[in-house]
C-alpha cells in the first residue's frame, strides 16, 4: 500500500476547490477525468487518487459511478496499490456488473498477483454472463476468452485452453489472436489435423491466424513462411513514429583500433537451449576486437548458472524486461551499439518492436529463430551453407552470410552419470529408437513413418519426451490404430539437464521430426554419441538438423526423402555393425568436427561483424527485399491448402512458378528476382 502525501490545500488551491466541489456533488465526472489526467501527466497520481476517492464517495448515485471507479483503479495501479485497485474494480462491477473492461482488468490484476485460478474464474463469470451478446458488441467477451485460453495454455491445461480459444475463434474468426494460440495448443497435444475449419470458420481463416513458429512445424514452405513473417512483423511492430528516435548514423570503427560494439537482444540468456548455445560463444569473443552488450528481456530474477556465467564475461548487462520498447530502443542508441543481434526472432517473449525503431545502424537475425524475419529493418541473417545453400537466398529478405555451423554448442556443459536402461524405465534388450523433440514438432506424417519403422523392426521400442498423461495416451491410442502395440512407446520424464544429457546415450538411434527438425536436441544427441537420422526439406527449420548431422561428420545419416528415412532406420536397426561404425565415427570426430569448433565459429562471427561494419561505413548495408510479399502470401495460402507432405525443391518451386504465372496473367505484379525468369532484353 502506497502511503499518500497528505493533501495540502494551501499548496494547490485548484485541487482543493475540486475536492470541495466533488463533496458537494457540483463536479461532473468529465471534469474529474480531465483534472485527474492533468495530475497524472505531472506525476501527481496520489492527488488524482484522492480526487477519485472523494468523488466516488459523495456521488454514489451517479449512473457513471462505474467509470469513476474504473479510472480510480487505474490510478491506484499506477501508485502500486494493488489491493486498492482490486477493491475499486470490484466496486465498478457492483455498479455495472457487465462492464467488460473491469472484468478484464480485474482478471489481469489477479494474474499479476499469481492468482491464475481466480483470474480465470473472473473472466469465465463474464463469458457466462454475456453468452447472448452479439459479435459486434462482444469485444470484451472475446478478450476474456483469449485471456482464459492464454493463461490455461501457460499452465499446461491444454484441453481447457483449446475449448476457450475455439469459442473466441467462432465468435470472431476474422481476429487472428485466438487462432494462433489454438493451433499451437493442438500441435502440443498432437491433435491432427491441426488446422481445420467449421461452419463458422474457414480453413483459410485458420491459416491466416497461424503465427510463424507454429507454421514452421506445420509445413515446409519457405516462401509462405517468409510472407507470413512479413505480415507478422507489420502486426507486431507497425510503423513507428520517426519523431520518437533519430536513425543512428554509423560510427567509424574500421582501421581506427576502436572495438566494435555488439549487442545481443534475447529473452533466453539463461538456462535455456539458446542460453546453453551462446554461453561459450560469449566467453570466447575477442575483447580486444569487440565489446559485448547483452539486453535481456526474459523472466525476471533468473540468475541461474547459465546467466551467472554470461554476466561474468559480458562487458555490459542490461535487463530491459521492465522497459517499454521505446525506452529499450533509446537505451540501445545511448549505448552506441554498432551491430545489434536479434536472438529471439518470433519466439516467446520476443521484443520485436524494439528493432522497428532501428536503434543500431546494423541489425542481424542470428541463432534463436529458424527463418527470415522479413522486416524492413533486419539487414542480415547468419547461417551455414547446409541450411541456406547457394540458390536458396530467395527465401530470405535479409542478406545471407555464412558460418561453418549454425549450432553453437557449449563444450563445458555438465553431464551426469550414465544410467542403466532399467533406471530410466526401459527394457534392457530392446533396440531403442528415440526422439526428444517437443510434441509440437510431431506431425501425423512423422508418426505414421515411426509406426512403419516399429512394424518393420520387431523388438524395437520408441522413446519420446513425455507430455501430459492425456497427450501420451493419445499417442498410444494412435499406435494401436496403426497396428502397433502401445506398450512399445515409452515416455521420458523431465529431469535436470545434466541427467537428460546422460540418459540420451542409452538410445540406439534418434529419429528426427519433419518439417521442423531437432536443433539443440540434435547437437545434444550427437555430442553424446547417439546417431541422428534426419530428412532435410526446403526451409530453415527443416534443414537445421541436417546441418548439425553434417557438421558432426556423419552426412550419411541425412535422408533424401521420408521413404528413405524409413528404409535407413530399419536397415540400421538390423545392421548393428553399420550402426556401431557410425558411433565410432562420431566418437573419433567429436573434438575436431565443425559442430564443436566453437573458437573457429566465434572467429568467423567476428569477421562477419566487421564485414557488416565495413559495408555500413561505405553506405553498402543491404536493404531487405520485401518485393511482392502480399502476392507470395496469397499464392502461398493456395499452395498450403493443397497439403503436400514432402516434395523436392525443384517440384516445390515449379508449383509456385505455375501459380505466380497464372496470377500474373490476370493481375500483373512487379518483377523480382525470386522465381521470375530473367526479363528479355
């Protein structure tokens, strides 16, 4: 509870007069709102709260009482008086039981206090009370359903989240927010088909709502993913007012002996796959050449082992979590960052709008997101040639620069003692196929291939990273439907990372998912000597695992198609000599392969950072190619509805070219270099 400064009439005669008028019921609510806004603008929230308190106490018969209490609650929240804000919101609802925004804010306040169940109940009470409200008057009903779905999703109550989100979708199918969460929830539950429509919602509307990361799990379509990312950036960041910030000018560094100032922006600089990957990279930066800043925007007060280790080697650590996007951008500009690295992309807790203010002369997409950002401000993307081979740059709006291997690993990670099969709940004599990817990466097509592999290899089992009991049982039921004994599927429980690394080596062969393959999970497996079988596609996410496999020195584990994947898995399960040879290769190349050459990776990164700086100083920083994005989106949506499971790159490009040609015949579009033939002279 904030202790307010006692009201002193002699210091503010105008406020004293207002308080007196409020007591005598001579002040309208409009006058109260105007004066409270003036007080708030000058930071006098305590006096604004005093005015609201007086007006609500002496004007309790006003038909606008609920609005006064609502604004009173906002002011109390600004003062840090959470209990007072809750009471004011309750008073607003007593005066107007169907005041939607009061229900929304009261639920959010409960959520901020950690009372998620109470928050959900608050929103549910409003949803139940507004069942008959028509869509054009249901903005707050929609918000309540979305909040219920969001909080339940975060709590792992996926079935309940799915139900609430579907109600929101059918209420307003033109609004994408609920749809993007609904699709993600279904992916995490392995509910197939993931995307579907109803009499109220078309399948196209659901495709429009899917966000970039779930889309990468859903389809191997880099052109549509690029166009989706372009639309997503516009939705998240819009077009900032240039009056807020001045575009930073490059500072001359090349040849001056000054250090290059690098900034990493990420919510995952902690015990997280990205944090593990970047730990040694940050330690190995040449401090005579670069000065490293970290802008952390993740969970507050983490200070786990990974974050503590990073803080020890980073020159400047800034927690921008509590800052607004604009203030964070101003801080980055004040720090005079030369090269700003977006480590999040479109992942959880990303602060995309910060980059839209262009707080540094050069902005780079690297490490945390498997695809193009497709924004007007991200000028470079860093990847290896297996992920973005020559000729595939057309799938990226950024300029592509190459490193030896895209997956940094931390060679210092702690590994626990290796357990026995019995200790982890597996039979001792079975051939163990394993996949420790998240459930959201498992598709119907992948699961069907796994069942085919199990059917062809009697005595084998499938070991997966477990989810909820309901999801685990769903996969067992699907195995039964495929004619496979569900007892052959085992689920690994969550354990501390050192113990997880140790148990990986028990498995015999890792089966990757597609189109979104393993990333750090694959490097963990290969580091522990577990061979990884993968099928690369056309997109970044679908090729990442093949990059790791190739960098580990075992390219023979890269399959040409899903059918080849099944064939190789069955062959390796039956040919123990061949599998032992692959394990021996992994062990022999473990410390010399590109996957673990982190000093070489860091040297190359710094070369690229200096190359970017040189191009910037020469006025040669690339401009993102955003040509025809809307056309690619519309054509891509048509292609997506065809639901092709797998096709090689030539067939994929031909499908797009054919549709673009048809489009162009009726609605000519500007020439671009992606899929058009060169214009005739």
